[in-house]
C-alpha cells in the first residue's frame, strides 16, 4: 500500500469510529503528525515548517489560505485530477485545493451530515452553480454528494424563474442549499413557500462584498417567507475537506476529525479554548491538501465546536482601499 | 500673519494620538505632512474652493486628509473632515485649532455630515468609488487603490527606502513595500537601514490583519526565496513571479530582476494600480508603465503639497467651485 492509501485508510478508520461514537484506533494528534510528515515530503510550503510529531493539534503548523493562491499547496502538484477553486476577490488568481480523489471527504461528509442534520429530504434545489458545469466549486460538489437529485439555479445570475418553478412543482420536501449572498438575492424577489418538511441550508458569508446584510436578519426573513421546517447553517471552505453544522444561531458543531484553534493574529500563538482569535483548522480528511490551514476568519473555538464572528478587520481591503466599508455603511 | 498661517504653525504643537503608530512614528508622519504646507505652495493655489467640501479620512494614513483640508481652508471654503470610526482624535484636535483661528473646519465620524457637501474627496477602493459615483456623481473626487514600488540602482538608496517605509509604518499608497533591483547586494544593506530606521522611529503595533499577512508572506518567502532578519527589521526575497502588491507593515519584499524592463513586466495585471515609484533612474520607463509619481527614495512618502496624487491634480479638483 502506498503512503497515501495507507493514510487514507487510517483516517477513514478514525472517521468511522467517530461516526460510531467510539474512540479511534489512533489519536487525533498521531494522525495529524503523520499527515504533516507525509505532506512535508512534497508540499513546497509544509517542507519548510517544523518537523513533528506534535503533542497538540494546536501545534500542527498551518498553511494560510492566502498561500493556496500563490503556491501548489499539498501533495498533488499542478495536474491534480480534482481541483477546487476559491471565489475570493483579492487577487487575479483563485486559491486551489488539489486532490487525487474525493472518496474520503465524500464518505466523511455524508456520515457527518446524516447525524448532524434533521431528516434530510431527498430532492435538492441549489442556488449554486451546477457542478457538471463548474467542477471547481467545492460547495457544489459537497451538495451534490450529500443530497439526492438536485436542480441548480445559479449561472451568471440567479435563475429566479427556475427556482420558483422548482419549488412550486415539488411534490415532496426539498433541501434548499444556498450561500448567504444568493439567498439575499432570492429574497429580493417574491418567493414561494417551501413544501412541508423542507430544510434550508445557508452557507458562506459575504467575503469581499459590501456588508449591508445582517446574517441574523437574513435567516429570520428567510424563515418567515420561505417557511422551511428547519434552517441549518454550514461552515466550510474550499481549503478544507470537512465542515461544521449549526442551527440558526450558536456555534458550529465539528466532527471529531476536524478541530478548530483560535490563535493570535500577530504571532500565531494558540489561545486557550473559548478565547477569541484568528481561526485555524486541523482537518484529518485533508490528506492531499494541507492538514492544517489558517483562515482570515475570527472566532472562538473549543473541543468540537467553533463560533464564527467574522473576518479579520481589513482582510478584504488592501492598499489604498482605505475607508471603503466605513464610508459606504 | 493670516489665520490660516497661524493655524498651520499651530498644527506642529498638537499632541498626537494615533493608533498603530509609535509616538516617534506618529511625529515623523505628522511633521512631514505639516512641513509640506509651505507659504510658497499655498501662494501657488488658484481659484476659489467649493463652498463646503467633505474629506473622508482613511484608517491607515491619519495625515491623508490634511493637505486637502489645508487647501480648502486656504482658498476660503468650508471643510468637513470625516474620520474613521474610533479614530477621530487627531481630526478633532485639528478642527478645534482651526476654529480658534476662525477657520471653518468640522471633524466628525458621522457620514451624515457629508450630506450638505458640494464636493467629497475620498481615498477608497476602485469598486467603492464606482459605487459611490452612482449616488454622488461629479460631487465625488475619488482616489482609488494604489501601491508604490522602489527601483534601487545604487545600494546607498536603501536609507531613503527605509525612511519612506518608516513613514506610517509602511501603510498607504506612498510606501515602497516592493523593491526591485538588479543589484545582488541590496538585501543586507536594506535590512540594516530598516533596523536603524526602526531604532530612530520605532514601529508601532501591527493591526491583526497586518500580523496575519506578515506571517503569511514570511512563509511564502521561506518556501520560494529567503527571509533576512535584523533585530528590528525583516526583508523577504521572492522571485519576480511571486510579485503581489501586498503590504504587511514595514517589511519590504525584494525582487531581483535583470533590468528595469523586467521590473515593469513583473507588475503584470497589477500595473494599472501602480502609483509612486522611488527611483533615481529610468524615470521615463516608470512613467510609461503607469507610475503617477517618480521621485528619489526618501521623498516618496513626502509629496509636495502643490503636487499631484495618483496623477490627479487634486488641488485643482478641490478648488473647483
């Protein structure tokens, strides 16, 4: 068995144990250290980092998500068969998360969604790009993996007419997947009520956009006008293979194979559980990419959960884009 | 002496209360800004100002509104200095001093104060400028996203680069945070010059996002180039292919290039946002590449008051009634 297949098998055993509510055959830290060592043999950035093993997840060196735009982070090189692109707006190049395949992350994501979400409808309506047309969207991939037959309603603009038709002709509950931004665009139009038993999943923030929409108000309005039985929020990002789930409020629950750590933005020092800081994630399912990543998000983390507060102030603004948000708000 | 001159002379004595700059760093930036307000430059200003002009101050460069405000007051207009939220202490002090001398300057954190302005001057992103233009029309004079670079062709120029970077701790569009050079021996001299500058004008605390970006770029330099550190300074060497006009504090990036043409070509898709260039040679090449200002190292962060900003004759724009 080659080193990657061996690691995938070890991580899968950990995931399956977690899904079964049992302790894994190996500790999180042992697996994270093994992934670090494996990735350090090929990843141009990880090979410059301290050598493990690491006693705590918080000690595993993290690759900033910004470097996914500037380096072929991970073990796959430029020609990886699976490439998920970020949608960030701060540069001409997207960040790329490269993978050999998605079998492990699909398996883990399905298992975690089944235990985390209320009864999941089999039919999906997505305010997202069709993964057949946009194979570089990790979010569309995730939605297509988790849920049954799905119709896709985002092209260059939101397909409002198609959405209305899909909802009004549905004869069973729907799983409606959307980003916060697309949801706001949909709610700017007259919207139908969702069929009874439907679940609304909202993910993503407003990175690089004008912050004129309050996320809590958006969810309240969606609940009032679309009338889903449940509203759930998802927290994930292109550079991760795993995600967190939450209801309309409160922290995101993380699966056992994904840990969040808040660090000092100034020097990267981990902060104690429950203390606010820049968020890092250690994701055992990131076998091909980077086992630990550092985001530009701010929040509070603890064992099995993370609460997102927003972006580091100024994270979307560079150079002379000085008081932009301040002036417009 | 005119009220305006008495106000100008009084500015130097104001106590400085500036977040994210050390006291010495704030004094350097403030003295540079006040020094530029010379009688000779004032005399060269022509035409009346708009009746009431709003100037939107940035979060990064606390002195940025001062030359605009001074020009408006000199030409007899009313000025509203809109400071970023939580950062209005300096604007308030400057406005109080103006009021003592009978000059019509108001400082505020509220954008509502801009409502009655015939003209609004803002240094904002291109996207925001486009959005604001929709509602403000030709009332808006916007200075968009820009960055500065240095073209070092003599090792002695590093002292000037270090001084330009010390001003506002490398923030703003007049800080040459990227250094292009054909010389092989610039980095040791530059890091030493930066260290001396940091001893004289200590660096203030980084913002959170600057800290995060600094660590990110140091990792990039570790992977693709080299990190050279002195006690109080750091230089990141990267190949030209890794050029991006980011600016995490005072720590510059050095790109080694064969000649000025490779330096210009390196700008690639970012060329349209090029602002100032600190250089003593190849001025025409840089202007052709889009530079709005090419001046000697050490003076990039100290623009003349009667000069241009991003290629726009900003005082003319301000003074248009």
